[in-house]
């Protein structure tokens, strides 16, 4: 089960309770949040971080900087395989990536590989 984001109001109440002398464990029990959550919020507040970190952030891929190169490979030869693209990235750009990771990266940018009737890569309108 994926956890839900807790409200900023709840964070503020826990921080105010802590500032008034309540321990993190007591504040967690009073407001119904996990002890580790209250401890983390209070510790971050002491460091000056009062707002939550953004959710849904994705780590950039090493291939992001070489997107034009990958697109050029596909445009150069529509039936290029993932293995061939990964090999050329390794040799020509010194980027090590597995075939499955490269496939996931391409799908995330709207590229699909059509197996029939004409085997080739095509760009869908979907962009993530």
C-alpha cells in the first residue's frame, strides 16, 4: 500500500507542539502520525526545512543527456534494436545502459516498437 501525503497543517501542529516542549514521541501519539515521521519533521525543522520535499520526483537517467543521439539512431534506421542502441551508446557515448532500461526509457518518452506489419520505432503523442 502506498502512503498518502500528510497535510501541511498536521506538520505545523507537530512542530508547534515540539516548540512548546512536547517530545517527538508525544507529538506523534497526540496527532496520530508515526514516531519516525514526527522525529524527521522536527529534525528537518531545526535545520530550517519547514516544508515537505516534492513527491513524485524521478531520478534523471544517464541517457537523458543523449536523447538527441538516441532519436538520431532511430531516425537513421527505423528497425534498430535495443541491443544495437545500447551498444552504440556504450561505444560512442560511454553510456552503460541495459536493454531493458533503455526500452523503459524510450517508452517513458512515448516511443514504441511496432512488431507488425512493419517493424519499426514510432513516436506516440504521449510524453511523460
